[in-house]
C-alpha cells in the first residue's frame, strides 16, 4: 500500500488562476482541461461525496496544482495531467491513475478506481 496518494490538477494554483478556472468550467465545460477538477469540484468547493471519500481512505491524500507539482517533482513535468500518483516509503512516485482514465471517469467511477487500486 502506498504511503500517500497525490492527485495533481491540470490547473495552476493561486486566486487568479482559480477564478479563471471557475468561469471556464461554468461557461465552457466541454473545453475545460482538468477533468479531475471538473468531477471533484462544483463551482466553488469540493464535492461533499469526494471529500468524505478522501477522508475515509486508509492513506493520506495530497492535492497539488500543476505548478506546485512541477516545483516539487520536476522530473515529472512532461507527464500528462491530471493524474494521481502513489508515493512509497522511499519517496518514489509511481503513476496511480493516468490522465486518460481521469478524463473518462465521473465521480463514482473515480472513487471506484481509487478503491480498486488500493
């Protein structure tokens, strides 16, 4: 079992980026580039079902934005996002859920995928 799961949004951090993403999701959801954001967040906050699910997992979960992930793990900067990674005891990252899988999942499908892989 991994030491931690790290979910990485295909969006940058910060209030201005968040505001831009919120409007993009509302006005043009079909062209929004972060499927992880789209299924786990409403217009302004995390979906309650997702929040409860994350809290129930047997491992800690961390969420990073694209710029934070590249800062902390520069060797993964070309990896397609959004994605989820498992972090082992030695600090090594392994892909846990890839971008195409996240793009194809709704919230229930994402939760099932996480449960199956843990």
